[in-house]
C-alpha cells in the first residue's frame, strides 16, 4: 500500500490553490456534485488536442489512427477499473444519467411490457427515477419502491416482500448522494437475480470512492460519470453484460453505430460501438482514462480508508453544533457525504454564509426530492469529501457553521 | 464579510413586521420556487381609494426571500394598486441593498412576483412580472 500524503495530492489539483475572495482560500466540499481535476487529466486532454486530434474509427491517416488508439485504450482502462475484462462491455455515454436512459430506452422498451414490476428505492437520484417513470407511463409498468428507514438504510425486509411480485427489473443507487449510505449491493443483486430480475446499479457515487467490481457484484448494468471521479464533464460510462447488450436494439441512430446502411435500412455495428452514435467526446474519454490512472496509482482502498477517517471526524465535530442534525447518520455503512440541517436556518442561507468563508457546500434537494419528502424536510445542506480534503478544512467548516448559528440566534 | 446578510435582512427575517394572514382580504396569492421549496402567500386589503391599507405574508424559505417579502410589504402600505403594477426588480434590490447572484436573485424576487400576480389577478407568478408593468 502506498503511503497517503494529502499535501502532495493537493499539489496535483491547481484549483485547490485559488482564493474565492481576496485572502479567502477555497475549501471545496462539493465533490459529490463534481470532483476537481488533477493536472494529469487536464494535460491528457490538452495533449490530445495538441498532438493527436482526429476523428476516431473514420480514417486511415496518422491522426485518425492515433486518436482511435487513445480512445480505445481509455475504454480498456475504465473497463478494467471496474473489474471487467471485456472492454466491449463498457459503453461511453455523456454521463450516468445518459447511461440509465440508455438502459431504459433500449433494454426497457424492448423487454418490458404492461404490468411488469420495476423495483426502485426511495433514495434515488432523479436520474435513476425519472427515466423509469417515463417508461412506466409509456408502457404501463408498475413501479415499486424499497423504503428508507429512519437510520438511512434500505428496508431489506420490504425488499424481500417486493421480490415476491417477480419484478423484471431492480434498479438502485450503490451509494446515496444525500445520505451517504452504501447499500449492500452484492446481496441485493443476488436476491434480485434469484427472483428473476435484471439489475441496474447507479454507481455514480460508489465507483469514484471505493473499489467496485462488476464481476464481484455480478450486476447486469452499471452507470457512472467521469466528472465525479476526477475526470472531465461530458463523458460517462455504462457497463452492460455482453449477452444483454447483444440483444438490445441501438439507442440512437447515426454514424459509428452502424455496420452497413442502405437507403431504407441499416445493420447495427458490433459492441460497444452499436451504442455510440456520432462523433464522440474523444478528448474527454481520454481524460477519463487519465483519471482512472490517477486513482489506480493511489489505490481505491487507500482512498476509501482516508475518506472514511475524514467523514468520521467530520460527523463527530459537526454534531457538537447546536441544532445540527445529520441525515442518515446511523446508516450501517456510509461514505464521505454529510447532509445536514440546522434548526431554524434555511440551507440556502447556510451555504451562502459558508461561501463567504470560502467553503463550497451544496444546498437544496440534491436531485433527490422524494428522499427529502421522506424525511419531511424541503432541503438540506451537504458537505462531501474526497481524497484531497483535509482535517483542517473540516475544522474550518465547523468554525464557520458556529458563526452561522451565531448570526441567526 | 457577510455583507449579503446585512443587519436589516437578518432583522426582518427574525422579527418580521408583516408575517401573518388577512381574512377576509381583497387580494390573495401564493406560489413557490420549486427549485428550493420556498413558499410565500401574500394577502392585501385595499381601501376605497384603491390604496393598500393592510398587508401580510406567510410561508417559509431562506432569509433573503422572507426578508424581501417583509420589506416589500412594508413599502407597499399606502400605495395604489396601479403603483404596485409598476414595481420592478430594481425596487426590490433597492430595498434589500445587496448584490445577488442569479440563484439567490430568484429567492429575493419571489415575493414581488407573487405580489404582482395577485394584483394583476393572474393564475401564475411568472418572470415577466419582474419587469415594468404592462399587459
Ligand atoms: C447517485 C447519483 N446518481 C446519478 C447522478 C447523475 O450524474 P450525472 O449528472 O453526471 O449524470 C448523480 C449526480 O449527482 C448521483 O449522485
């Protein structure tokens, strides 16, 4: 295991050195929304445009070959990062949201029918909720939801009961972007499979923060975004089991996704290009590969352990603040996300005053309105941690929160 | 520092002069900002001369939206409804006396939208209402 030196890591992230106001340094606690980027990722994209820019799969000249090789190498890296040995099972998309929409539109349209049961959960991000609502509306599906307990866990007893309805699909977040809960994905997938369901895991918050293997999980589909794992915006991935992807119709039509086109028909390309229509975000896909290289060099277990220490310390310190309540504090397993409310103070005011102290946190419903309804609060504030955050930053957060409380008391 | 939260804003948030509701009333309207869940209802009583005699707001939200509602109602007492139709974004910004980014601006302007939608008798508080009164 490498020794973890956070000061050294911070030097890889130029943005962490900026002041948000003169003399007020940035304290970035919003990596759950999007992570900051190391120089190696920025350089990989910059270098691509300076030395290798060409359209992929569409030429025999030097640059086209070079760009294609870099793009496909990146796919292989990302596939390996999530424990798949078949790069063709890794489809590049725009983000986790598009990955889930791809499954809903392609697999869902083809293989789900009226009255089929789809199981989701109360803690989903809107991106693993709305695509299924849209499909349910179109097809007449029945949506069922695994409830969230007061502690912030999924109610596994209710899940077991719901499985008796023989669902066709079970889709859930590996880690909640609000509660920080890490769901027992492997056990849930095994149960869902025994009941005959296809499984979709929204891994937007898990893949960036701890080691995730599609082989170990035995999952059918998994969605995640590069921008939450030190990579650029505009690119994400869908992992899909080859047998399922093979049977699915294309999602979008156009160049690259075809093998042959006639005036009135076409035959689709093979995997993974069948699902990658049009000129893709090539530079970003290459940046995605660089992000994965960066994370792998440090080691996901090392990162997870460091984040765990940070969040434990943050929760202990934050709880000393009068009127502060942490959502999902007692969840069985949780990652580096702390959503909280301060009694009598609106999250927007909290976030705004923290911002004046240089601290970036998120305020609102974090794209999880039903979950906030479940806890009967309109909104919350959220601090989230990543490998580049420090204990000093947590202290600064706590002192600033004390100031907020004082201002409103 | 903390200039967004000037004394007057915190003061109007913590001790609003116009919080409550009026029943009966001559004009009532409520709406919310779905983005953050801020919700405001405004009630007005209008005298025979067309001027506001009493005003009240209720609801929940951030300090900016609630203080903006309180300051706004304070400013419309004694105003003719036709004058209210001509209130704009600038009037609210003058009352608050702060600069706001695009996100918080929505919080600050929600009360004005609701007030004007009520005065115009519209079914919905839209952004058009933040400009000079027409329609
Ligand atoms: C759990 C979860 N799922 C899905 C998403 C959507 O990610 P993106 O906006 O990159 O598609 C997010 C992002 O906030 C998330 O936290």
